[in-house]
């Protein structure tokens, strides 16, 4: 474990340096359009690499049950907005997908870790974008019931066979090859290593909530649900 943690961590130092130099090049005014496109691709590649390293580190931490939450009062709608800003480069590439965000204004404030929850939304929405062919729709909605807030991310994508609905949360689990469905998307998202949902489950459980997947089957879309307790109302 130590070896992996140290190696993953050490990989980030050169990656951060390369990213910094790429940013410096992008700031030059005399770059041609093509040159800056190429450097941007280089920059995306570095982000991909560091995301994988982050996921590995995160995966190791979940293993060690060391998930630490930095809780504060937050509004879920703001977390969703921040996740969507983060996903902007990916979503902009996918103009043919429509993203519908429900009304979060009625949801009580939560006492939770905003960075971790943003991570959950980034992965769930990122997955929905990755696994939904052109022309599809992604909805992000929430409602409140009995001291819980129930959130779901629903897509009209490739779906998941019923037998696999539990297994997608397993470490390194990936269903088939998403490249077959959407190569440009998965290339941007780093292809994926199958840790995203494992990390999401860790984060939601650490908050005292539940996360599960629902699908009508292959080709019929997928819905990822999670709940979070609303605290501080009844004491
Ligand atoms: N919205 C979805 N539609 C269809 N399949 C999905 C969806 N979300 C997840 N899956 C399936 O579950 C697997 C695991 O998802 P997970 O987010 O853990 O990994 P990943 O997205 O492949 O990689 P990573 O998140 O580590 O970059 C995916 O590879 C895919 O097979
Ligand atoms: Mg993922």
C-alpha cells in the first residue's frame, strides 16, 4: 500500500510541472490556432493522467477507510452548478446532449462536504455523458422526504443489464468497452478505470446515505440514485 501511495503521489509532481509549462505556452500571444489546439490537447492529456492518479490514491484511501469529510452548511443546487462548470469542456463537446437540471431551491441546506459531493456529481454526470449516445438527455433532479434528500441522475443511454447493477460499484469494474459506443467522449474522460462509482459509494456512505443504480436494461437508459440525510432540523 505504501509503495503504491508514494508512487502515485510522486507521479503527480512531474505531471503538475508539465501542465504548468503547457499553460505557459498557451499564454503566448503568437501561437497559431492549430498550435494552441495541439497544446490544449496536451493539456487535456495531462489532466487525464492526474485524474487517474487521483482516483488511484482515492481508491487506496477508501480501502483504508480513511475517508475524511470536511463538513459545512451547503446548498445542493450550488454543488450541482459547480460540478457542471467543472464538466463544461466535456459537455460543450457534446452539444447534441441535452442536460436538464431540476429545481434544487426547495431542498434544505445540508451539512456535508461540498468538494466530495461535487466529485460524486462530476462522476455521475460524467458517466451519463460518456454512456449516452448523441441526441440523448440527462436529467439531474432532487426532492426531499422524511429527513432525507433524494437525488438522481438519469440518462437515456446504453443502460446496464439487471445482473450488473450491483457490480458497477465494485473496484475496477467496467462493463464491456465504452469505446465501442463513444470514442471521443471516453478519450476525454480518460477512458476510465472503473473507480468512479466505488469512490462515489464511499463518499455517500461516509455521509450516512445510500447509492444505487436502476436501469430498464440495455439500451434503455440508466438512473443513479443517492440519498443524503438532512441534519440539524430536528436537532
Ligand atoms: N450512466 C451509465 N450508463 C451505462 N453504464 C454505466 C453508467 N454509469 C456507469 N456505468 C457502468 O459502470 C462502470 C463503472 O463506472 P465507474 O464510474 O466506476 O467507472 P468508469 O466511469 O468506467 O471509470 P472512472 O469513473 O474510474 O473514470 C462503467 O465502466 C460502465 O460500464
Ligand atoms: Mg466514471
